[in-house]
């Protein structure tokens, strides 16, 4: 067997009764199918994907590096023990962590600009500051999400949402 066949075995495929040119084309086609990006047929359909607390995702390719960093941060927060702040703060339940992950998932491109912190109010706080020094905050509680924004100590927005999607849309639209 030649070195070419050792490193490129697909070129050794032959089709009975076919010419060398058609074998090369068939080999290129096969290589493209095997090595090309794997794009599901429904990849252009909008989906809402909610990662689990275990770090397993429904479709890994849909999450950017920034999403993954935030999800890892949330996993760290979920491991905080009782009295994590030395002032009696409780542990964070899985439902709140999942709610925050869904909110972050809905932020899309904006995820690269936000930070997330635990609070002593049994909530998670997501913050961002734009290039014009506008401050954006989403505080995620068990039953609601508060969206707040200010610039130069002037309150721009202070609203509450029950819907994760609506809150994330509001948060994104403030930033744009």
C-alpha cells in the first residue's frame, strides 16, 4: 500500500465499471460529506434551548464561548453552600439556575458583555456596562425578573417581567 493510500484511504474507493475521473469526483464528494460541517436540516428553525445544570446541552454548537463561560459560572454558583457570604445567604436552587441559563441563552450576541453574580436576596444578578457608560442589570428571582438601567445616575428603566423571553428581549433592546 502506498503512503497516499495510507493517509487518504477514501481515494482507494472504486466503483465497478467507472473511470478514474468519476472515482476522484466520488471520493471528493465522500470526503466533503464526512469532513464538512454537520448542519442539521432544521438548523435554520428558531429554537429555544435550555441547558441543564449538569453542563449537558441540547445542541452544543448553538452556544458561544461566552455562553459557556456564563453557564460555567452559574454551575459554580449552584455549588455555593449555605452561608456562602458569611451572612446567612442560602444555596441557589436548580430552578433559579436554569432560569438564568435560559435568560442568558436568549441574550445571543450580548452574552459576551455581561457578568453574573449571586446575591444575598436569593437572586442572580446579570450586569453589563456599554461603551457610553450606561449600566444594565437583570436581577433574576424565582418568580420574576427585574430589568434596570441607568446612565449618569439617572434611572432609564425599572421594570418587572414574568416571562424570561420578554425580559431578555427588553434587556437586549436596551443595549442595542
